[in-house]
C-alpha cells in the first residue's frame, strides 16, 4: 500500500495532510496474523526514524506478508510538524486493524459487554490488579466470560492494542487462558477472556483451608501445566512470547483445577534477530528476574526465573513477597536455598500437604527434586538457568541426575538493593534480549 500525503504551504500555518493517492496491490496476504505483526513492526521502525529524519524506509517480513514502507516530509517542515503529519496519516492504520478484528469476530460491542456484566455491577466483580478490574459476564447465548476493564484507555494507542489482541488471540494451548476479543472504541479499553470458575492459584496455596484441597499430585500437575504453557509461548513458530509477569495470581484454574496462564497485558513477542534493552521495567516484585530489574535486559530466562519462584510458592505455600505485609524475614528464595544446602528441604514443605502427618517417601523425593529444579531456574546468571523446555524435562523425568544449582541472587529487602555480580550480566546473551514496546 502506498499513501501520498499533500501538505499545505507553510504560510498557511501548521502542517496539515490530505491523502491524494492511495494504492493497494491486488495480492492478498498469506497469513493475517503475521501480516499485521509485520505491519505494526514496520510502522514502529518508521515512527522512530521520523523523529530524527524527514525520510525513512523499511522492509519487514517475507513473501506475500512483506510490508514495504516509505515516508518523506517536505524540507520546509520542522521536525515536530513532520511527526504530527505522519501521526495523522497513521490514523488509517487503526481503521484497518479494527476492520480486520471485526471480520474475525474479535471485536465486541461495548453495549454487549456492558449488558453481560450487568452494567459493571459490583456483585460481578471478580478481582482487581495493577492494570484493571475483572468482572464476570454472561453473554446473550449463555456463555460465561471474564471481562478485564483496563484502567488506561488505549484509544490513542489503538494500533499497538489491536496488534497485541490479534497476536494473543491466535495462541491456542490447553494451558493458556483464551482471549476472546476486545473493545477500545469507548472511553475505556476492554479485554474479554474465557471464564475460569476456580479463580487463581494463590486463592488456594496461600490459604490455610483451601490449600488442603490441592494435594501434592495435583500441585505437580499444576507446575507441569504451567511449564508446558510457557514452553509453547517461548517456542511458538510464528510468535515467540515472553510473558513477563508469571505469578500465582496469573495462574487460573478451571473446573478440574487445571492451570491456565492468564494476563498477557505485559506480554511481548520477540524474534531471534532482535537485541535491545528494555526502556521500562514491568512485572511484580518478588518474581522479576534480577538482571531485568537492575539493567533492563529481558530474555525468556526472565520467565524461567519467575517460574522458579512460582514453584517454590507451590511447594511451600509461602508468598515470595510476603515481607511486604509481615515483619522482615528472609526471602522465600534465600530460605529455600539455605534449607537445600543444609539438606533440610522437607522443613519448608507446605503444612497443608500433610507430609509430616502422612509421610510418603515418593512424594518427599519428588518435592525435593521440584525444589532443586526451582533453584536451577532462579540461578543468578541467566545463561545457567535452563530453558523452559529443559526445565519441563527435568520435572517429568527421573532418570538423569540434576546438576547442582549455583547461588541465586539475594535481595536485601530492607534497602531493596540487588546483590548482582558483573558475572551474571556477562553471562546474559544479548542475542536473546528484546526491547519492550
């Protein structure tokens, strides 16, 4: 597609645009999801270049899904006017993406969601997180849905919002919560997910009563299910994704207490040939990998670290960031490491597992192995942490002996200063890093 803008004379005041020619090739794209992803990537590249130059070109993608973009401003415009002009042209992108979502049934009418939640009735409120409030809804056909009402309106970042919805809705795995659609045409932005009746994992493992409902075998199933979901995200052939906020509240449970990873509001896709540093740190304290928190370097190993913390919570029934609400004590990770080195891991098993009352040699052996895997996932050096595929194999097989874990990074929770050696950063492969957009 080629769009030619016409600018009025600078004597007439601020820069204005008028589309005087639009040309679209007759060939259809091959893969809609990939085409849109390439389209957004191309626009982001051009946007960055236009901030320093009045001329920019880029080519993103291969074959029929390739996007070719050329942008040029007249020399009599200031840099600011040039950027404003380009921003006005990009409004066409939003309309195109909205149409694609409509055609694929991903776009929900605001009135439909408003009625489904009984007009945002308080009794339908399921919970609230850092990015929005979640409500239960029932559509006219009887389907139950979970509706996330975001605190921030993405109307003016609609391209990024629609692109993320398009990518995430294409992901299909038994351990991922399915995104059904969205709406950002009103004063607020909305995401619609499948409904999970048993809430989230933290509702069970951190509760003295509910925790007894999930025995050791079920907890192992949950750990392996989360691992399988992350393997799918990291190894997906079309869109490899780093979740960035793996934690117990983001692991939802279905009727049979099977785990489903939720809340992709922070997730971003990455590719092998991209190497960047994050410009903004997001995630949850206690789960965020130290190299990401300290230096902004993000790889899939950040998810591996968070997964290791999650494992420790499932085994112990203790919250990783519990020191925020209680008097200062050692972190969960440092506590687990201390007991592992002393050979007393069984002392930190969740009392709700009743292993001290009904000892089971096989369960105890499995639990110690699971803690071992967790410590491998939370090693200080990212390069020493296993991939999610390797971690999953460790959890599923008993034949091969596990390597000894190296020291995890310890956090001084009083000063919130990270004790990270330069070695950990030297061992972090730049080829795996991405930039958060």
